[in-house]
């Protein structure tokens, strides 16, 4: 798994990764939240979402996507800043 991620992260720029990963993670979070809303809502309320709820779901998904891509970027892009390849990590 590490080899695949290393191959992906060395062939794209940071800006491209940020945009694509934010959209991907936001979409995943959006689908997960919508799934939970569908499962836990009443059968009469499943197709009737208020516009404020839709906007809130979009905002929460976007914030979650930004945080998730930031964590992945910290782990894979910026890992050499804190731990050099010499193996002298604390």
C-alpha cells in the first residue's frame, strides 16, 4: 500500500493533490452523511430535506474533506521535514 501511495504522491503536484483530494473526501463524507440520514429518518421524511439541512451537510462535508486531505498531506507529503531519511527520528 505504501508503494502505491508513494507512486501517486511523487507524480502529482501539491496543488493538484489538494483540489482532487478535497473533492474526493468531501464527496465521500457527503455520501456517508446522506446514507445515515436516509437510514435514520422516518419513511415519510426521507425525500423532504429542508434547504438549511442540505447546506449544512455540504458545509460539514467540505470541512471534513479539507481536514482529511490535510491529514493525508501531512503524513505523505511533509513527512521528510520532521523525519529525515537518515533514520534519526525521535
